[in-house]
């Protein structure tokens, strides 16, 4: 009874690492927030410019009977195609970058004290499915929310005013 080896998890052996991992996750969510706010403003800006450049076209479609709901749908659908393409390209680039770094990144020149924490001096990036889920979901939600401002702006265009634009 009790004379065998004691088995403990890494969480019990290194509580400082738990704190570090939690801190890194918090920092990651702050970074996500900053990136996605910038992404939302960028998407809205690009779409507003696209709507303003196509205002005569939108005015013509409204003049021949296209409903406001269809104009909103048209802008939203085009924007979703661009968003899905961008997300797919970003995911492909992430997978490619991890593939390029398969041998790892040697940080031994700067990491003399990592042995004390049980870390090695080569960082090998790994992508898990959950690493894709949160950014993709947040990216889609951010894109959808930022799409509606330009889409509603296009739908509110009065045909006569839009056709007068140069």
C-alpha cells in the first residue's frame, strides 16, 4: 500500500506552466479581437467602395424593378464568396507554413534557461482542428456583421439619384 511509484501529471508537477498557458490563451483572444476588428473595418471599407463604384449599376437594377431585399442579398452573397475564398486561402497558407516548419525552429541561441521548465530548444508548430474552428467561426461572424452596413447602404440607393452619379 503506497510503496509503488507515485505518478503525477505535468499539471501537478509544473503549476507555473498552467498559468503560462492560460496567459498565452488570454493574449491570443486579445489578439483575435484586435485582428477581427481590423478585419471588420477592412471588409466594410472595401465593400463600401465597391458599392459606391457600382452605384449607377445598382440604381439601374433598382429602376428596372429589383427589390431592396435582392440588392442586399446580391451584396451579401458577393461578400460571402470573397470571405470564404479569403478564409480558404488563409487556412491553406497556415497549413503550408506549418509544413515548411516541420523540422522546427531552433531557439537554442536565446533559450538557455528553458531546460529548467522542461522545455526543449526546438519549437515545432502543430495545427489541431480546434486551432481552425475558432478563427474561422469568428472570421465568418465578423465578415457577416461587417457586410450588412454596405449592403443596406446599397439597398437605400434611390434609382434616380444613383443614375445621376458619375
